[in-house]
C-alpha cells in the first residue's frame, strides 16, 4: 500500500498540535503511575473485556478485543500481568506483532463504567505452565498467554463514553437496524475468492464456533 492520501492540510509536528489543542492540565500530567497499585488491580479484577493494541517492527498496527469472565487477566505482581490466549481465528495478529515489537497498549473496560484503565508496557508470548494452569476454563488450559511488563498505568476519563452513549440502552440501535455481520463477512471473503461462500454458510460456521469452540 502506498502513502498517498486525499488529505490536504496535515499536522506534522507536536508544536502544531499544541498550538491547536493546548497543553494538558497538571492533574492530567500527574495521573500516570508506573505500576499496578491496589486500584488498578481491583479494576482489572472486575474487567471482562479489553482492547490490546500492538504493532509489528515495520509499524503496521492492530487492535484486538479480548474478553472472558471478570478477572480473566491475571495480575502476578505490581509490574506483571498475563492475558490468556483463548481459541480464535488463528491469525495471531497480536502475538506475531509482539514477537517483532514488544510494545503494547491495553484498555480495560467494565460494563456500565464510563472511565477506563489504560496500561502500557512490554509484552512477550509465554508458555509458563504454572501460570497458565491458573487460567484454565472448563478444564482447558490455554496453550500460551501474553505476558505484559507494566510501565505506565492511568485512568482515562469518561468523555468518549458520554459522547457515544455506549452504555445507554436507549441509545442502542434496534436489532433489525444492526449490520448483518455474517453477510458482511461473506461479501468480504468473496471479494478475494468469488463464490466461495454465502451469508447462510458463514452464519452457520459462526454459530458452531460460538457454541462449541469458545475455550
């Protein structure tokens, strides 16, 4: 993919950004800490969902959702946590990125809470049996996990959630207005390999995966 863009007026330096948007307040400057204190641990213990951001050595980026029961991410000490790798589509985008570039960013969410917890650090793919065995579900131990050495933690304010109304059911679309994701997937697959599948076939495959291969 080339670097061409349709955008005409592009900001290229931090000084330009500061002129446009200003400096952070002192409270914001001081809110980041370098470890998982009791508040961070309690937040992670209640969180059933996170988004993991990674990039490979060339800078190609990815953001991956991860979810399980509250507390599925294990905090080992003030500086280390582990995200279990549950069965997925085997693309392994996050883990392949980590192998070439360990820098990661994580956003932890708790349903109904508009503030989030951001954690940044360095990651590795682990096979430590004594750790992974604690993360078994239905008797199934994850083959690997993502270990993170924490370098920065801070609470992110609620503005994005307030503007989006994400946790407000009255702001949600009716079911019939939602995208038909099986058909979206089928159309995308057929763009690369015409005629390979139908929306009905994708829907059946998804349901089989969701009901039989969560763990």
